[in-house]
C-alpha cells in the first residue's frame, strides 16, 4: 500500500462518516514490533489540535483497524 492509497482510504472513510477533512495530512507507516505487521496511521489537520480524522489501516490487508474523529 502506498501513502496515497492510505490517504484515499482515510479520506473516503471521513466522507462516509461526514467528518471534516482538513489539510495538511500526515501518513506514517509503522510496525508495532521489529518483525510485526506494518500499518498506516493517517491524520488530517496534522499541524493542529481539533478537527482531526485519525485512521489506522493494516498495510497488507488494507483493512481499517481503527477510525476516529477528534473534534477538539
């Protein structure tokens, strides 16, 4: 999964839930352990607190592991 694909999944999820999507967006690929499965964490409005859409996506299966909206 590329960064752009992860951002698109998060943006579509935000639109489905009618959450505010604000630029800039931060997308970081990480692992829980040295050898563990990789995942993406996408955060909208990344330079400010509030109006943040935060989505965690499994890199291999492309399934959304967690999604939330932080209004403040």
